C-alpha cells in the first residue's frame, strides 16, 4: 500500500529478489496523482429569508456529496459559531432553538475522507417574538340572567404562530373555569345578584 504525499507524476516498478540474490525489475508503470475533489454541500432547510419564533425548535438540514470519496462529517454553524456536534451520518441535520430575536446566518461545512472542506452558501433566517394569542367571548350575550341558573361561558381563541394551550374564564376578576381544548367553554352558576 502506498499513499502519495503530493500531487504529480510517478513511475512505479516492482523488484523481485530470489533466494540466490538474483534481481529482476518489472516494466515501469506511470501514474498521475491529482488533488482529490472537494465535497459539495448545500443547506436544504430552512429556506433563505424564512421567519421563525423565539423558542421554536428549528431543524437545519444539508445535502452533502463527494465525487471521489465519502463525506466524513457535516458541521452546522449559526453566525459562524459551531452548533452541536458534527453529524457523521446522512441525512445530515441538527436542531437549533433560538433564544433571542434577530437575523441569523446559517451555514454547513462538509469534510470529506481526504480532509477537504467546503462551506455551503449562507442562509439567513429571522427570529421574531412570539405573538400573543387572541380571544373573544362568544357566550353569554350581554343582558340579564336569573340568579342560580347555569350560564354557559364560551370563547373563540387563536394563536397565529402556535397553539392555544388554555382559556381561563373570569367573573368580576375571579376565576370561574378553564378549558384546554376547543371549543373553549365552562359553566358558571352565579351565587349572588349583581
């Protein structure tokens, strides 16, 4: 086994020696050793210019290949800082959760089995604040109700960048019930007139 230490043209021969010291050289074979090709790498997720919310886990993924060898690892970077450990197995990905708002630059760096390194084109993402949910009472309607009767209190609630975890209902500032699934509602029986 022979590993060339530099690019160039080499002449190879084999020499056989027998037990009496006779020597014979083989015919010369000429080989050219070139530099190995660098790997290719491109981010496949997220899309350049996309927006996400603070605290939401984001999968960063890349496609990497090497035309004359294998991919040894893919390392992901956020604003030039390595993220987690390098991924050694295809498909190449990692998870990142931004803890502050801003514009971030994501890249991936592929290293092949010969030590060649290629960095992907950068992708920028915007991390924004989490939007508050919206809520509106749908029942009861304004008016008079009889003391002691059961009143259905319900609401519509939405979250533009997530899911509504719960809706809590209040009467004069005091909690009267909580709903965790839509349709959001609770039953309330007033005990005092007012």
